[in-house]
């Protein structure tokens, strides 16, 4: 158990005492940052959710930008270790 499930497990007692009205089985309660910061309304349209989506897409863009550089570096390394050069 790593990441989010472990975090919820470790924080469950504190969350139950601090936010007694939260339904732990509802989907919106799974948006922990919105709950902790007291964001009301639909958590899917909050600023936190939009920033996380932007960070994920930014990571995809960064990965696609460096993909060829990493592939070429790996290819050169493989050629250098096998002694075969083009």
C-alpha cells in the first residue's frame, strides 16, 4: 500500500475528527486537497483540480519534447558498447 491509499490510512483518524460530516464513501470526499483547503462546490471544477490537470499535461508535453533526445542518447550508448558504429 503506497501513495494515496497509505496517506488516507495514516490520516483517517485525524480526518474523521477534523471533518466529522464527510461521507468517506462519496466520490467528492476522495478529493483530499479540496477537503483540506475547504473548497466548496464541485471539486472537479476547482482551481486545484485545474492546476493538477495542467501539471499532468505539462508533464506529457515535457516528455514528448525530450523523447527523441533520450532515444538518441540511448542508441548512441548501445552502439558505443557494442562497437558497432554507423
